[in-house]
């Protein structure tokens, strides 16, 4: 008598967890791919800063000035990398995938924070904060009628802001001889936020004056030449001939 085998007979039964483990492994692989992307957080932050014109020289100046966005962006990028490394080390089980997902969500938060703060830091550091510079100073003529020449330059000036320029007669200790300014001017930036002005003006200096002080400051900034502030003025003093 010939026996006909039943359908499915002779096959070894598959354990019910085999398919589940395969699914968990695929999910774990996708999470690992996300972790590898987060590993490039520091490179992405550096790329954004470079694109926005933040060169290495500007970075060193910003670090010297204790620019907090640069520190925060770097710290968040490092934390994103740490999260990606931890996620890669988690075993792809059901519970492991849950932990890996939580770690990667935290890494993505650090990653996005680093990018946003990097943009803020690059814009702040590359702008120059609108601080003016005074160059090419020259005094011509004889007392009391003199001609003063100098250049005023500033970049990163807000569109609504102005650069105020003053010329005063001063004593040897820097104190003003009179309360009235010998010269006063208000300069406005161009569309690029730059101020570049050549000043040539005749002034009548009091006989008691020892020198001439030229002061340039951003509107609303401090007027004290020795103040420790990012909005402090630029001051230059020339002894009269």
C-alpha cells in the first residue's frame, strides 16, 4: 500500500520568533544608517559656518571673544556624535531598537540645535558687530586754523543704525577742552551694511588744546574710550603741531 504524504509533511517547523528577529534586524539596520548620518554632525556644522563666510581666522577671534554660539554649536555636534556611537553599539533586539530610537531622537535634537546655533554664531562672528575703525589720520596747517583728515570704516552695521563721528580738542590727559565738538557727523551704511567715509574738515582749535581726539561709535553705544564692551567706541588722539 502506497502512502501519499500530506501537504507540508517532512518540513521542519519554523520557530515563531525567526520572522520577528528578521524584522528587528532590518529596523536596526535602518536605525544604524541614521546613526551614521548623525556621525557627520561636526562636519555639517563646520560646512555651514564656512558657507556663511566664517573662516578660521574669524573663528579664532570669536573664540577669543568668548562667542557663546560657537561653543554651544560645537558641544551639540559632539553630543550628536556620541549619541550616534551609542546607537551603533546597541544590539538590534526589540528592546534594543526602542533604546536606539530614543538615543537617535536625542541625537537628532542635538544635531538640529547645532545647525541652528551655528548659523546664529556665523552671522554674529562674521558681521564685525558694526564696530568702526579710524585710519589715515592727518593734521595740516597751523593753529588756530587746522585741517583734519581721516578715514572711517565699519562693516556689519545694521540698516537702521548709524556711525557717529566727533572731533574734540583735548588736554594731555584726554579731557576735553570745551563742551562743544569741533566737528560732528552721522554716517549711514550702504546696502551691504558697510560705512566707508573719507573726512576732510577745517577746524578751529582752542589755543589751550594739547591735541585732537577723533571718536567714532555705533549709535547707542558707549562713549567712554576705555570701556570694556563690544559696542565701545574707537578713539584716536593726535598731538597738535
